């Protein structure tokens, strides 16, 4: 055999080996991710695909955040930026707030409602990312409505995603475990996408937004890969976010005539006192989150932490909050559903104490600690609320209860953000308002949560 016929063999083998070596990190990583997200029956139930979709959602959001970090907050004077953000927050979020009570029932009546809604939220952000890619260079007036439109779509996705989780539980899985996996997937994707976005930002302000466009388009297609059962409302009923018999009887009288004419027996569905008090505490923490995001964004731009630039100051607080959120999610998954009422009471009390200390000793350490504690408490108390929803709310109304509770939490976030924009940029004043927000939520719910804990909670909620 001649040399000419022998030499291509080793060359091809070398090329294939080199190709496998270069390809292995990507295929190996992909297989590892798929194995982790589809473990313990999550692949068969469809939960694994939701975890991957939420990771895509987090990665796309952080790309847009990186692109806007030096544009929305730093390119115009503070007072002008606050005015624009406040105006567009009112214009874009007010309709969402007003329509929130009907979003869940409307989606239940649409064919492919939940998957289409999630895909629509992804597509909207993909298109808005393209709009922003031009606005960040030209500084056009479309910058702020597009940026806040992304925020609205992200919140709408969050509402629908909460309603989808109960439909995708593998056998033996708790809602706490499922939601912690979904949340951790999003946090890990955010941690990976953030440096990638910073690298794209170094190429130019448009590039992270191009990256966000690609990510959200892939998320749109991934939304439709979820099982069809997430669209079905078969066996589901509408939950009533009420705690006591008075609410039940008022609700019954309001609909008794209509139900009688239909020849159907009225189904009264209350989530119970433990859930309503837990929801109130979570709303206070979500309100605090919205407040801190907007207030500190402008405060630290105008008055950076000692010895730091505005960008570094915001980065310190952002990393602290993200680390606290990740730790809270991990702790929640470890605690599972143990004493959820006591967990909520405890973590909110800790946040209140830290907020008071941040008010008395305002400074870099206090602000960073408050951000970390707020993130930790928000994650852990939300998982505790999930545990109460699974424990006290019957399965046929659980999906509705999740969607309605998440809508209420999103509205609380909007309210907190509005307060944060309107408040004068005085550090001690802001921290005292933060403490007040937490105090109102804690003091109004602590008695009910402790009473529910002593009773051990209702093991089965009433469906009359």
C-alpha cells in the first residue's frame, strides 16, 4: 500500500479525536445539565423542561440587565432618569396590576393558554431586546418603555410559571422541592450568563441584547415543548384567597342564585388562615424587594458606597441579594416543609431587625447585609408558602391558588418599586421606610401564623 493511501487514515483519526476533544466540554456539559434537571422523575413529568425554560428566562433577563446597567441609570441626570422610570412604570405596570385578577381565569379558557402565554412573554422580550439594541446607541425615547416592557413580560412569565409547576410534579415530589429546583436552575443560569453578558458588553452595548434576543427566541420554542397537560384545566377550580367562614358565606351568597339556576352545588374553596397570613408576609417581602431595587439603584448612583464607584456599589448590593436568594433556596430545599409558619415568622423578624440596624447605622455593610437578608428571606418564605399551599389547599384548586398568590406578590413588588422611585434619596429615610414595610407585614401576620403553627395547620383544606 502506498504512502498516499495510508496517510489520510491517521489524519482523519486525528481530526476526529480533536473534534471530539473540542466538542466534549459542550456535549458533556449539556448531558450533565439534562441529567440533573431530569433526575427523580422530573424528565417524565415535564418538570425538567420547565427547569430548563426557567434557566433560559434567567439568562435572557440578566443579558438585558447587563446591557442596561450603564445606560438606563447612568446616561442621564438622576432626576430625569427617576422621572422617566416613574412615568413608564405607571404606564406599563398599571395595566398589568389592574388586569392581574383576570389573567389566570382568562388563560384557563384559552387553548394552549399557559404554554402560549409563556412563549408570548419570551417573544415579547426578544423583540423588545432588538428595540433596545438600537435605543442604547441612539438614546432614543423608546429606551425606557422598552426596558420596562421587558420587566412587565418577565413578571407575567413569573405568574404563569407558578401556575404550571403543580401540573408537573413527579410522583413523590413536593411543591417545595419542585420550586426550589426551578429557582436554583434560574439562579445558576444567571450566574453563568452574567459574565458572558459582560464579555459581550465589551464588544459593544448592542451585543448583550443580541444575545438576549437569541436566548428568548429559544425560550419561546422551549415553552411549547412543555407537556400539553399544563394547558388543561380539567379537574381544576378557582381558589378563593379567603381565610374564614365570613368570607365563605359572603362568597356563597353572591353566587348562590347563579349556581342554583345551573343545578350545580356551589363549591366554596378557601385557602385557609395559614396561607393568607403567609401570603401577607410574603407580600411584604416582595414589596421590600421592589422598593430596594429602585431606591438603591438611584441612591447608590447619586451617593455611592464609601470608596466605591456607583457601578461597583450597585454590584455589591446585587451580588449580596443574589447570594442571599440562592442560600435561601438551598436552605428551603433542605428544610423541606418543616414548620413553614415558624420559618416565615423567623426570617421576616430577622429582616426587620437588619432593616432597623441599617437605619441606625447606615453604611456599606448595613446596605449589603439588608440586601442579602432580604434575598434570603424572600426565597425561604416563598418556599414555606409553597409548603402551606400544598398542605392546606386541595389539589383541584391548587393551580389557581398558585397563580393568584403569585399575581398578588407581583403587584406588591410593583407597589414597592413605585415607593422606591418616589422617595427622596436619603439613605436613612429609605432604610426606615424599608423597615416600616417589613414591620407592617410582620406585625399583621405573626399572630395568625403562630396560632396556625400551634394548631399544626389543617391537614386538608375544606372544599364545601
